[in-house]
């Protein structure tokens, strides 16, 4: 059984980030602009005027702004659209990184987004279920939340890697992959958080490069632990089947 080395995962992830990171950062930046434009549709027309009034300590304007910015039908619709877009984008984005790491793709393209609707739905379901499990664990006593977040860290990667698998299969696979590597995976997650934090500190713009870098690190760790699964068919078979 292979053990996870955080330093090796970071080193491998950095090599991929150096090669593809800038283009991927540009894609994330473009996506953030798109989502920002969509989100602006739910902002009241007098929002910025009220903001200026708030800065001048006009409490009446503050109350008006809060009332105007309370959830509305439009804001709920916009939030739903944004959530769907985030799921689609990060499912395809992660699948793209996985194929780059595996060598199935040699350069960044939108081939990674060419997945069935069912795969996108499974990706959504896996993330939703893992999120709920972590939330319940955190509410109970923080430590269970950390434990489940670590043991189920690769469920979403697995469902993208094995689109024919079920949601339970993805959770089980991640649980088995991280067995005996809990502290290494936890260290990996802390390292990823550090990478993102550094990106934010670099005038915030660094976050666009930090995200693919952190995901490359996580993807390299996933492939290392994936080899511990006894019956894991090569991802190439699924790619060929899709075409």
C-alpha cells in the first residue's frame, strides 16, 4: 500500500502549475468576471448611492440599503443560477486537471467539460452529501467534522475519474484510499489552505493561480492513493467509452 507524501504531491503539483497554471488562472478569472456580472443583476440600482451615504454615517440610508438588499425572488433566482454554474464549472475544471495529470490531455482545453449530465449530477450529489456529513460532524463536536472532511476528501475526484460509479462507491473509495493516511491527507489539506491563503495575500490576484496549483496538488495526491484501490479500472477506458 502506497503512503502519501505531502512534499511529493506539492512538488508534482507545482510542475503542473508551472506548465498550465497561468492559462487556468485566466480561465478562473474570466469565470469570476462572468459570475460577478450575473450577481450584479440582483444588486439594487441605488446600492452604491446608499453605500456613499453609509460612509457618511447616514443610518437611515443604511436601513434602506439593508431592506433593499434583503432576499428577493430575483436574488434567489440569481443565487440558484450561480450555484449551478459553480457546480458545472468546477466539475469540468477538476476533470480537466485530472486528465492533464494523467496525461490524457497534453494541454488545457475544454475537453474536460465534455461529460454526461449524469456525471455532473453525481458530482453535485457527492459534494452535497459530503458537505452535509461534514456539517453534522462539525456541529456535533468539530473534530468529527475534520475527520470526515479528511476521509472523504477524494470522493468528488473519484466520481469524475469513474463516472460509471455510484455516489456510495465514491464515498467508499475515498474512505478506503485515505485509510492509514489520515494525518498525511490532513496535512495535505492544511497545505492547500496555506497555498490559497498565500494567493489571497498576494494582492488577491494570486488566488487565481493558487486555486489550480492547490487542485493540482490534491489531484496528484489522489492518483497516489488511487493505486491503493484493488479494483480500479483505468480512467482511459471511460474516456474512450464517452467518445
